[in-house]
């Protein structure tokens, strides 16, 4: 990221913070692009969110887990999800790409009782803070992206491909 | 919104033809006094609200148009149909079918599990019927053996000990038991993509309920299921049960499949 882009990002954070929104940034492992995701404003304090991410990033299971992807969703919808979400979650494009390119992926309802999941990776991953669902986590030895799930398979794939080691 | 499902080859079972589908495949009715509703620790009774009927058309239309219901996922993944052959193990076949379908929905790699590996320890290695709650409890506690190590319908006690360690990676840890006879709960599970083992006493059978449909020519809805008689049974291995016949006596929906 260039210096001017960094300054722009900083201004954006400060402006939003002044307006009651909180943003947090997860640096990309490759030192390339950075992603910022809005966390539900007022729900908890931004530093707590960052420290939670830092704590979970230290989990041995996450460090050893490699390139994995978790999507948290809410299936108890009050109204139908947008077509793009439904296709990104249950359609073939994202799943088949992940099958060939990741070390594992999961689509969990946010209320899934995950305590008995056998793989510690998913237990730890599901503890990460998130904003409005559906929410996407991309891991690569640590959380390398966390943000709202884009509203189409093509946009999700773009993010996944950009983060693939 | 006026919408009806495209049912393709599937045969709809309703009041007019239900008698043709009564076949005793080994289901033994649950002992409701000893085993009351919601009594299985890994399968608490579902008390969540159901999705209102007024919303069903829109959700079904979307799932069909985008081909994103559980049957679509299983067909795309090439997940094979279970075939119980001459065993009386419909409860194990249907319940394992639900567990395996949930594997795919959650994003796990499909791996086939042997229904006999669960039915045999439940029945004492005898070809006799049982009920889904027993299968749910066993799958949660011990898991199933992969079909590669224990053929799907083999009743063989000598397989038990050598394959026991392989069960741990193939458990369905958490289930939800749905209220008896509640079509609304079964329909809600289908709309949420929660595969469900469902008992229909009129049929004396257990099937794996996978997807919702809106039936043509009426205001009825129905449930699309995989049967356990292979891919060619009833044209394509599936059956659709009209809501008039789809008030299931016992229902378990999958919440968490553990393992790889």
C-alpha cells in the first residue's frame, strides 16, 4: 500500500470513529493490500476487538491451519437473503474453488453449537468477533481477512484468490 | 406470489396413492414412554420459531432458481444414494444420510459412512428395526465406520473391534429434535438447509428429508426426500411427500458434523 493510500485509510478511520463507527484492519500477510471491515458500532470497543483477534491469532490451531475459510451466517432469516449471498454460500462456484484451493472451509450458522467440533481450528475460528452476517473469515496461519461476505460468488472469489498464498 | 415447484421425475405421494408406498422396511416405533420427546442429550427439542408459511413461496422459488437446496448440493457433489438392500436398517440409513448431507452443506469433504456399522451395535448384530433416536445417540457418542472399512449392509460382528478407532472422525455431534407431527418445523428445517431424518408411521419407514417444494395444482407444500433404496427407486431415488402425509412422527435435524 502506498503512503497516500495509508493516509487516506487513516483519515477514513478517524472520520468514522468520530461518527461512532469502529473499523479494524487486518494486515495482509503478504504485505500487500489491506482490508478494513466495519464492526457493529457500539457493540463493543474497538481495542477489545483487536485484542481478541490478536489473541486468536496466537492459537496454535490457527497458526498451523494454513489457508482456510469460514463463513458465518444466519439461517433463521427474517427475510430471504439476497440471491448473491445464497449463491455464494450454497452455489457451486465458491465451493468448488475452495475444494481445489484451500485446506478446508466451513459454512456455519452463527448458532451452531460448535463445542463438540473435533478440529480445534474451527472452534477457535468461530470465536472471532464479527459484524452483521453473513461474515467471511480468510485464514492463512492467522486471520488474514475478516469482513462482510461480498454479495456475489464472483466478488467472493476475487477476495479468496487475492488472499491465497 | 404464485409459484409452484418444477418436480421433474419425482413422484408425489399424497392421500390418493399413499397406500402404494406402505412397505415395512424394518422401522420399529420408538418407545415414547421410555424415550420421550427431547430426552436425547445431544438433540434438544427445537423451540425456535418456525418460518411463517407466508414466506415459503419466496424462499422455495429462490432455492430452486439458484439451485441451492440440499438436494442440489448432494447431486452436484455426486453423493451416492443409500441402499439398505434386504436389511431392516431404514433408521440407520436415513439418519446417516442426513448426517452425510450436513457434511456437504457445512463444507466438509464427503466420505461415505456405513449404516450397518451403527445399526449392528444397536440391534446386537441382528437384522431388525430400530428408530432414529437410537442412531442419533450412537452417532453422537461413537460415530460411524467409513463404508470402505465396513460395507454398508454387512451384519458382521467381527468388523466391530478392528474398525472401532475409525469412528471418531465420523460423528454427528449435535442434533435438534423437532416437535412431533409439526409440518411447519420440518418445512423450516428444509428452508434452513438442515437435513432431517423423518419417520412416517403410515409408511412404516424412515427417510432422509432434504428440500421443500410447492406442489402444483394446489396450495399444498411438500417435502423432498432421499429414500434408501438406491438411485433408481421410484425413477430417481427421491420421493416427494405432500404435506397431508408429511406430519412426521419422529424427526432429527443435524446441527454439527465433526471430523475432517
